[in-house]
C-alpha cells in the first residue's frame, strides 16, 4: 500500500494521502499510527472521507525530510513517498485506480423550447427557469432549458477537473455524448431534414460556442459540485432559428429507447439502434448535403446489416424490411430505394457528383432516408427483434412468398431495361 505526503505550507496543513479503497479495512492500524504521530508532537486527524490525514507539527520546527521520516516510522506498514506536487487532488488522482463515482450531470440545452419539465427513462428535461413551477428545486442556475441524468465518472477524472483542460474536455465529451442520446429522442420525434430549424443545438453547447456542464457527485466525497467549460469539439454548428417546441415525448419507439437507455433492454439490436440514431444526429449537424445523405445511406445499411449482398439482392432485402410485410408498400418502395441507392448514392460516390449537378432536392432525399431509418426502428419495436439474424429471417420469409417474388421479378426486370441495362439474375 502506498501513500503520498504533502508537507504543511503556511497557512495550509500537511496531508498524508492514500487510495480510500486500499485502506478501507485498516481503521485500527490508522488509529494506532496517528497515536504514534501525536506522541512526536504532531496534531493529526483522519479525513472523514477516509482517504488520508491532515496534520501539522505543533512547534513547526521540522523540515520536510524529517516529517517524511517520522511518518515512515509511525506508518511503518505503508510505503510513504514525497508528493510530486502541493495539490492534494492531483496526488489522490495519481493513487486512484479505475474506481467510478455516481454523479448527477446537468447539461444546458440551447435552441429548444420545453413547455414543461418531463422525464423519459433515465433523463429529465427541465423547462426554462421562468416557466418552472418549482424553480427552487433546480440543481443548476442555468436560465435555459437543461437535461439532468446520472452516470458513473472515474474518480481520478473528477479530482482533476478544472486543473487540466484535457481532463475537462474528456469529462465534458463523455457527458455530452450521453446527453446526446437523450436529444436523439427529441430529434426522432421533432426534427426533420426539410425543417432543419426544428433541430436543437448540440447538447451542452452554449451561445458563445463553448460547451458547459455541471457535475454533482452523488456519493460521499470531499469534491463539491463543479461547473466546467471547454471545447471538446473545435468544430460545431448552431441553429440560427429557434429550434423545436417540445411538449414531451411519446410513442412506442420512444418507450423502447427509454428502456434501452435505462439498461432494461440490452441486446444486439438495441445497440445497433443506438448507433443508428447517433449517425442520424451527426447527419443533422453536418454542413455538407452530400455527407448528410451518404451518412444516412450507410446508417440504414448498418442498421439492417445486409451481409455481403449487392445489387438487387441488397435492394430487395432492405425494401422488404421497409415494407413491414405490406406487399403494396414493397412495390412502391423497391424502385424508389433502388433510385436513391443506384442513381443518387452511386453517382455521389463513384462519379464524384455534387447534389447541384443531380438536380434534386437534397433535403427531401435526406428526410426520405431518415424516415426509412425510423421505419426500421418501428419494425424492430413491433416485432421485438433482439438480434440481426431475427430481422434477416423475417425479410427472407417475406421475399420467399409468392407475392413478393412476383413483385421482385417485375421490378428487377423492368427498371434496368428502362435505363438500357441488362436485368440482374438473383434468387431468394
């Protein structure tokens, strides 16, 4: 077991610091060692948190090396070394393992109007202070809307907050990433690529471009609530309009996402859904229409996982899922999805085209893909898919039916011919 010694410097007392977890069962040994110290003329008292000792020499006539020798003698069962700094939190951080502390995290929200405070899963969305019926119950002094939730944060990172900007940015980055999962549900219900003004600012981003969060440790520690500000993302975007007006969240898919983020659903399919919504979020905040569109195309592929299928086998598989078992919908979706993939995606990727050269409305096409992704999420919720192979079997079942086979044959024969191409042969 190791401990770090910071000698007293007027007007501050000295500290002997250790890892609380390592010393938890050594209360009697600590008590006996403190008695030995007091017999040498020291005033010494253990921290109530259990991670060290505060001390001073009554006569104040001992050098740092002499005090180190006294402590090594009295705590002969501990390896004591001189501290590298005079910062007790930094020294404690050096002694810490990967222990995590449960914390309340508060993240301000901009370019969003929340009419009334509400909760979804582990997240609580607070309305603007001026509309809050219980403003004195708020843990943060933000005037704006904010998000509140609990999470685990490495204790050593908490100890280094506001001492090292890299650690600030690291902790801010984690907290706003978790907060964005909550905003994914807002974007799912309220945002659109054809009405981008209904997209809130990234979580934690305040009006000067910096990111801000407040952390309140929810376990016994000397660390108090901390406000931290940083720029974990040097490049970001901001809504120039007012954002969505949120009256709450509802629907089967939101209920499913709430269970996922509460940890009550944790399977292969739910992880894919979380990843897909993250990609959709990144498309909303991407400045290039081409990157928005391609990211959504790849997101849809990633969500449905079409194995190594290409061409019409790929298109029919995705379209079957999007149809939700409705053959009439399948007949409409298949040629349209093939157009979005073959005529738009492929020309952007393989021909280096920009949207202005294709003479199409990129926002409408992006929104169409976003709605496709939402259709898949709804399908997952309705059929309670837990693994990719369950969804694949469902699509194959549809595609092997006589009705779907007939539609496949007609469309995969007629569409290529309309472009002067030879029909592709494939089977399910």
